[in-house]
């Protein structure tokens, strides 16, 4: 890793150097997608996809309520309206039946035109793409896969970041493949959209960077991040993805009798961006978090506020964004430490503490 970084420093090609092309080729190859465009973050990747599809004011885009803010934020950044869809309580991913309901409701109320669905691979598990694809196709909607947490996951042997018409990922350090700062990527097999996103991410460039044919943005990837990602991708392929799955399996073995552990349905494979359990209620969660904190065991709440309750979205009608499962999960989920390098000894300490705290209940 040190050599990879120092080589970039020595080359002085800090932004969009040859390392970025190399990284794009490696990530396209891993997923099997025709185009990979590296950019500055997972958020920008989503935004660039919506730009390629010309999502704008008057359009409705369907997105799960239980997700990271960026999945929904980009819709509003384009001036379009996010319509929040509830999630499945076992997989934490978009509920296809509620997607259909929310599309029907949007058509009926006639204020916005349904244009796209953003399905999120939450916590590393691919969304239910068979069902979601069927609904999206039925209504003629674009399907965008937010694979920020999903890279490395699989559904019936097909890799995450290949299910959407466009798919995106993030290389923020906490994601399954993280760089040493911010980074993101976009995947598609569509040449026309790839060319548009290539242009939008460098100031709407035309034939060169000083020929600007559309209003774009600056979302280039730093060469150092690309060099880091090439090293990380190799480790991810060689052992990290396998090892993190072993850690997750062991958590489930040691905890499933005292708490609701994550569900990986038949045919699915997770890349475990998070290991998220569900406890009884907010109070039990607070007590568990405190008990673990005393032992220096970090935990996190992903996510405490569903999108339909966010202050930034208070202008939307709550009646149209009813998501009871997301509401409940926001109060009951808690994520335990997980990464490919978690030792059995540390995991035993974590599990013993969780068991001790929850057993009485
Ligand atoms: C992290 C994340 C993003 C945004 O990625 P950044 O690289 O942090 O901009 C988008 N969607 C989801 C689901 C995420 O977890």
C-alpha cells in the first residue's frame, strides 16, 4: 500500500492519472460491466446517474425510507420528488409490494410523473432485484442500484452493481471496499449514458476539458485513491470478502438464540457492510449500547431517522410516505463491529457482552 501511494506521489499525476483508468478497468472487470466511471463519492455517482437520465422537477423517484440520506438527497438535488417506499423487516431492503403501492398512489394523485426506482443494497445484501425489476419494467421506470454498501454481494451468483440499468458504489472507508478518503464509481452497459456521465463528471466536457457542452460538475477521482483501491480490490477478492462472511456466520451462530440476527435469504450472498441486529425496543437498545460502550465495544445505529421523518423532507406529505416498518427499525436496530480482520477473541468478548445484556429479556 505504501508503495502504491508513493508511486502516485512520485508521478505527480494526482488527479485522473493513469491509475484512475487502471482502477476503472479493474472494477469493470470484477463486476463484468462494460463501463466503470470513477468519481468523487457514492453520492456524486447517484447524482450523475440521475443527470444522465435527465431526472428533473415534476418527476417522482422511488427510494427506500430506511437508507442513508444520500440515496434520497440526490433526487431532491435534481429538483425531483422522492417517494419513500417501506422495507422488508428481515432483509432491510425495499419491499417490492410497497413499491408497487407507492407507484400506483403517485399515478393516482397525478402531481408527479414516475421516472425511476433507486433500490439500495443495504448493509451488503442485494435488494430483491427479481421482484423490483419486474415492477420497474411494468411501469417503464429506470432502475438505479445504489450499491454503496453492496459491492461484493451476490444474488444467484450475479454480482451486486450489475442489477440496475445504472449501478453505483461508494469507496468511503466504512464501505465493503473503502479507499483512504472519498471515492465512488458508476457501472453501466449503456454506451450513451456512460458517455453522458463521463462528460457530466468533468464539467460537462465535450471533445476536451476546455470544450464544455453541458453544465456538469467536478467529480474526478484522485489518483491516490485509485491506487489504494487497486490494492484493496486484490485483498477483497483474495480473502477479505470470504473472511468477513466467516465473521458474520460466527456472529449468527453465537447470537441467534438471544436476538434477531440478520437474514440472508436463499440464493443471496452479503458483503456485510454492517452486521445489524434487532432488539425489542428503543430502551433495550440504549441499555445494550451503554453496556457495550463500557467495555469499549463500539456500536452504531444505522439509521435512527427514516427518510420520511427527516427534517429536510418535511415539505413532503407524510400521508403519502407511510413506512411503518422503517419507523420500527429505526428504533430497534443496532450494528455490531464487523470487518474481515475481527479476531475470534474480540468477537467472543462482544458476543458474551451482548448475550449477558439480552439474556434477561
Ligand atoms: C455511503 C452511502 C452513500 C453515499 O456514499 P458517499 O461516498 O459517502 O457519498 C449512498 N448510499 C448509501 C446507501 C450509502 O451507504
